[in-house]
C-alpha cells in the first residue's frame, strides 16, 4: 500500500503542469511516483462559493445544505465509497483523505470533461450519463447535484460522474431526491453545452424517460412548480424569453416518449 504522506504534506510540489481543473475548490492533477492522481483542497474561496451555490440551489427546491469544507469532504468520501461498491457505477476512487488538512486525493481518470467534448460526443455522453444515473437510483442513491458539467468521458469509453462536493438533504422521500437529480440534469445542460438548445431539449427528453414510474411521476409534479425564466437565468444562463425553459418544462411535465425534433419549433 502506497504511503502518500509526502504528497499530503506538500501536494503542489507534485502538480502536473497545466493540471488545474475548473472547479469551486482547488483541484489539480499530480504525479506521485507511478501514481496519477487528483488533489482536492478547499480554500477560503470555496466557502464563499458554497454559500453562493446554496443560494442558487433554492431555485431547485433548496435541498443543498450549508456546511464547512471538512463536512463536505467527509460526505464526498462517504458517497464515493458507497457508489464505488455498486457494480457498473463509474466514479473516482479515494486514494487518501487527510481530514485535518482538508486534502482529498483521488485517482485521475484520463479523458475529457463534458464541456470539452465534440457535439456528437456530448449527445452520446448524455445518454450514457443517464444510464449511470439510473443505475445509481436503482440502488437507492441519488447525486444531489446532477449537473452535466460533472460528467467526464474517460479514454476507456466509460462515462463517469465526478465532483461530489456538496451536502444534500437525505429526504425521507428518496424518490423526490431522485426526481430533483433529473430536473437538474436537464436544466444544467444548457450552460454546460454553451447554450446548445437542441442538446438541452434532448437531455430533458432523456431524463423524462427514467425507468422508474414513481420518479417520473414525482418529476412531473415538481416540474410544474419550476420558477419563471427570470429566476432560472441565474442558475442556468437561459435567455429571458422563457421559450427554452418552457420547452424543457413541457417535456418533463408531459413526458412524451418521442425525442423532439429541431429546437426551432420551440424558438
């Protein structure tokens, strides 16, 4: 078993050039001996951003909790451990966790984040990400912040969910939590795809076909309460016209079985 003491003591000494990730925490790739790893080390800025995301999350039913970095990392380690035990679920594995110094070391997944994929790759990756989400749901779990920016396409062809950095209410009604996963998956695609309207609609259509009828029913119920477009603009960057939002809302509420045609019909 590898001793990561030296890495935890001075993680930046092992940082790979150009290895910083776009994240609310300090996240960067390191090389330690033969190990290719990712270090996550929340700083003061992450506390400010957590407050910001907490306020944002109120738009989507406010199931995110405010919590200090240590508790968020504790939860991430717990979540990764639980999901990693489910056969077929693709998530990073924990190599080392130094709680007092707030340093989490994960295995590096060679590949590209959702934002850096081609248009065709994004479409296929969304479908595979939903397959992963359904597998997680079928084992009685939920992500909490199923934002498409947290999807990574590995060089092995597998799709991974990464970045479990928030704490979300474990509601007594797990079905509702899973429905909120689907809601966030659909609406977050617009920003993560740089405003690709058709891809966003397709993500909504994919979410609306969740395998569990109970989750689909709850999704329809909560979608009816989705706020007006001027509120959604803060969290999704969708235009103020409201047509994109209404298009997504209609799909998630009505749950049509046919993926919609060109987005021009909704524009």
